C-alpha cells in the first residue's frame, strides 16, 4: 500500500489483545503471534502496550547475525531470519535494543514481525492494524495520522545511541524523539531508608 505508514500509539492500547490473535493468523507466522505485548506496571496500573517490530533503518539484528540470515528489503521491512541460514545462535535476540526478535526453539529459528509482508506486499493492511479497535496499531496515510493530537516520531535514543526506524511512535506534540536510557531503570545503590522487605531482599528470621 504505497504511501501508507505504520504508527504505534501506546496511549490508545486497551489491552484487548486482538492484535495478538490476528497476528497468529498471518500465514508467515505459523500460528505464532509476533506482537510484543507488555503490562506497563502491573502492580500500579492496568495500562498495557502492544508493539510491532520497529524495522530499524540500520537493523542491529542483521548486523550481528553471523550467518547473514536476516535481510532488510528495499522497502525498509526487516524480515524474520531465513530458515535455511539461521543457526539459532540468538545473537539478534540479545542485540535488538527494542527486545523484538523471538527465539522459537521448536523451529530453531528467530522469528519477528515482518509487517505481514504477505499482505502489505499485495496491497493489504497488516493483520494487527485491521483489528485494533482503538487504533493503537494503525497502518494509514500520513495525512490521516496528522489529525491526531499526538505527532509521529521515528527517532529513538538509547543513551547516546540514535536509532531511526520505519515504524513511527506517537509522541506528545512538543516532543521530537523517544529517549530510553537503561540507567534510569537501574539501582545505583540501596537506599538505607527503605527496609529490606520493601526492596524484596530476603529477611532472615
């Protein structure tokens, strides 16, 4: 579908998991969902988020593959590993900054979202985008997405690493990129004012 782009808006996800069921029906996935579905903070909120592969302009998964099994098409779609070449080393699974590739032990192969290439290459929408009731996953023209209050961005920062992608994330209008620094999620030291029980540390007794 020339002129159509993929947009992800986590703020619209309602947790119905329709995308996951639809993804299982994609002919290239052999009954497995390639949607990355997360509970944002299960203890504090019911918020959820569904993601597809971001299809990086310079895909790390392909760069670290020793068997040259992961290919990026001229249209920017990064495909699952080629079965005859994949050696199941899982380098791609470890290297992806987004945590997208899935290791499928029964096939000894890395599989991931390929934007329903069997459909999009024939002028159809990806399965997940056809069933999402809130349009958290949308495959539309840029002029259609421009009507939303959020704006699309395909620029991500992981610390100082800049990653650009084919898939867009909807962000607040004043924001131009998405910054994810793993240091923000690491404990640099234990706060002595917090008890061992609150930290989850086993207490003898």
